[in-house]
C-alpha cells in the first residue's frame, strides 16, 4: 500500500511550484472545480502500473493546508464546500473502482466548523462519484497541548469515517501503544492504524532548522510497528523522508532532513524488516489477536516507554505473540493457552527467522529470558498451544 498526495504539499515554496515531474499542475487556475486532465492522465498511468505490480493506493485528495488551517504551510485556501464536492465527484469517478483507500485531512486538524464542512463535502462528493464503496479515513496532525494524535478526537463519529488514523510523528520511543489502545477501546468500534510515525533515517527533531537529535534507527522503526499491531492496530505504516520526497542529491534542491538517494533508502534495514512483520502476522493472523490489557498475559517484566512489552493473544487462546523491545526477562501466564504444555518460539525481527523452538510446562508465571543466539536488542516470543 502506497500513500500518495494528489494536490501535494510544496514545502518551502508556493503552490505555483506544486507540479509533477513533467511540470503539470493538478488544477487549472488553482480551482478544485477544474482539475487538469493532463495531470490526472499521468496519475492514471501511475495507478495502473502500481496495480500491475500488486500494489494498492491510499489516496490523499489534497494536502490539508489548501482546506485549512494553513498553519506552517504557505497555502492558499483553495477549497470551499461547493468545489470540494465537485472535486470529490471527479476523483471518485476516476479512481473509485480501483479498490483504493481515501485519506482526507492531509496533516491538518479540522479546528473550525468551516474546515470540517469542507471535508464533509469532499467525502460526500467522493461517495457520490465512486462505483464501489471504498474505505475512508482522516490523516490528522499531532498538534495541541497536550498533543492530539488521532483522527478520533475530531471525526470519530462522522458517518464517512471507516477507520481512525494516527500521526505519532518522528518521536523517539513515544508511547504509541497507549494511543492505539485508546482508539481500540472507543465506541462505536472502528479500526485504527498509525499512518505517520518514526521515519527511518530521519532526525528526531526533523522540523527544526537545521534538523537535530538522534536519527531514527531500524530498532525504533520496529518498536513503533510492533507496539502498534500488538496493541490492536489493523496494520502499520512505514515511512522514510528520503523515499517519499524521491530525493536525488545530484539533480534536485535538497529537501529538509534527507541524506540518501531514494533508491538507496529503499534498502534501509527497517524497510525490509517490515516485510518480516507482515509475514509473521500473516502466519499468526493479526485480526485474530486481542491486546493484552491489564497484564493478564505478561504478568511481570512489562515496563513502560522504551521497555514496554506489547502482547496479544488470539480470541481462541490458541496462540500469543509478545514483543520484547530490549534484552529483558519477562514472566508469562502460559496457562491462558493450555493446561499442560505450550510451544515457545523466538522470532528474530531483523532476519525473519525463528531461532529456537522448545516446549515448556505451563504456569501462571513462566519465566522467559532473551535468547542469547539473537544478536540484537529485540525479539518476539511466539507461544502456541500444543496438541
């Protein structure tokens, strides 16, 4: 799944320079009611090529600054309820049969009723235009004091919102598991996904000029991902600033906080390791899992922050997965899975390989220690019922 923006942010420049590789603007006269056919013909081509490769698209109709608030962008405000509805119908008809996900919001929060009404009109237009009913979500910004990370704070009860999206941003060891769990427990029940989190290779404080702090490591990427999925998220989004900006240092003016050619950045370790996460949660289906709330499964050793140990158990109690982020012992109530024995396997999230398999007698406090054969700080303990 790829998350492209049709009317993109143009960081550091005005909307006049917000063009594609061929210099084509998405709108004629900067009017959402008059999309540029040449621009969207190229979008058609990109979408078709992606589908041939087995890829799917989470399409952002527009970056949020063109709806409001402009905030740190340069704007201008282009959308009102009338042209938003027309633009929504246009893209709904054009891509609504492609099994896409619609992502409204564009890194802005609907802090005014006018802004929310524009998003409502855009959602209505898309729904009117598409021939199939595709899921829709909202991409917020993590603003406020204290910060608000989730779309649920703003639009959870909107009828067009099918699932919630977080932006937990590039923060080292942020407790995104708490934010996911809060949305997981909301009513009415809606899925949640962290749509923008720790960008691999980015500085922690990428928004400063110049960017400062630690660079986000593959370990931080893995922590954010396993924290999310084992706390009830319906998936996870990987990000890298070098890739999303298609950074090419030889021919382009540098974007903020990039250092690698985007083709090289595709091979960063955290990116490949997300494939291992997908394989693991395909073998042990994520949709069968319920997060361990109240430490019923991990009874001791589940700390907070950097050493929080997210865990989940299947609804039928056939299997359980526990992500241990650092080399720390944990104590598990294995009797939740069996009366006699359970199979314990250690999964290496850096290689995608199970390094050790053993059977253990069950108890309410079975001790597990980091596998000394795993060369790295984190690992996943997979427990399954024997027989």
